[in-house]
């Protein structure tokens, strides 16, 4: 083989070697962006997935309903001194000229009225009567609960308080039918220096309102003690009338007073009933004898006689 041929073969082999090396470089260079693109897609996909999850969580949180509570059925109270008819007042407190309205920061939430009657028969003695009607309305509150539930709790506590009056003798209780959603009569004797007082207390609930009616009587200066049965009968009649007045004041037509549910009251709750109740709503009106029946019964009728 000639020298020229050998030289050409060496040159050809060298060119082939260079071509192979160049091909490997180009292949590697082309592979780099593919990796980068793949990495970029993977990164974008993860970011988008996290964003979707965050957006879904936010949408779910915003869709969750806020706490709610059923609105109160009754949004106002009747005028307390007009809760009983003229005929009823003439029967229970015949010598009373007018009622005395109790103090209240908000008469739509709590109200009361009382009447005194002294039938003075001179040396034959006197007949004393005292009547008080108090009304307490509860409002629904998200933290405390529905208005009627709050009224039920207060009703139960009120009955217990009346039954535990200091100095009461012969305490008896009985359910009262046909007066609101639930009602209880509590009666007992309370002896004072002026005489023996026959105390009758009716605690009733209609929807989100609690009505407490106190009625007591005594024979003074030697006059005979009134019949507890007669006083209780009159008290039940007056309590039923007061409960009906609450329903009528709210456009319910007195339906609850007869024991039947009031549809109009449950369908048309007042706007004021949705307001948050004040702390004072859980307390009877100032001067309300239903809070402390013993005070009512222990009032000195001798002052009235003067």
C-alpha cells in the first residue's frame, strides 16, 4: 500500500471520529431542554393543584351557613294596666280606682301593673285585696338559644321560686289548663300581724312570654278571712285573660289562651324579636311582685286603710 493511500485512510477515520463525537454532543444538548421542560411542567402542575385546593377550601368555608336561631313568635307586650278587663278588675279589686304601672327600661320586654283594694266596713273590719300582673318577653339569641326555650326555663324557675316563698304555710301547686302553652297555680297562707293572707299565684307561658299573676286577700280588723278557693278561681280567670291579651297584642287573636297554637304568630315574627336580648330581660320589672311574692303578700294593708 502506497504512502498516499494510507494517509487518505487515516484522514477518513479521523473525520469519522470527529463526526461521532459531534453527534454525541448534539444529542446531549438536545436532551437538556427536554428535561427542563419536563421539570417545568411538573412544577407548574403542582402549583396549580395547590391553588385549586386553596380556592375550593375558601369556597367551602364561605358556603358554610352562619349560626342561626328561630325568631321569637311574639315581639311586644300589651299595656300591663289594660291587660285585664274592667269587669275582671271590678270583681277582683272592687275598690281600686286605677292600676299602678311598674317601672321598666323597655315595656316591650317587661311590664307590670298592680291594683290595691280596701273595702272598709268600719268596726266590722275590712277586706283587703291586692292584684299584680307581670309579663316578661324573651328574644331569640344565637348564643343563648331560641326565645321560647328561654321562656320555658324562666317559667320553670319562676314556679320553683313561688313555691319556696319564706314563711308560706300549706303550699300547694296544680296545673292550669287552657291558659297559654303551660301554666301552674301555687297557693298558700301567709300570716302577718294584720291577718292571714291567702296568696294565689298563677305562672303561665305563651310562646316566648311568661305571665305571672299574683292575687291575695285578707280579712282585717276582725273581718272574716276570704275563701282561698274563691280567690284561686278569680286568679285563674284573670291569668287566662292576661295571657289572651299577650296573644291579641301580637295579632294572634288570643288563640294560645284557649290552648290552640297561633299560626299567625309563628309565621309572622316581629323584627324586634330578632334583636339580642339585654341582660335585664331575664329579670322581672322593678317592683314586680312575681319576683318576690312574699313582698307582695307582706305589704301592710293598714296603711291603705288609713
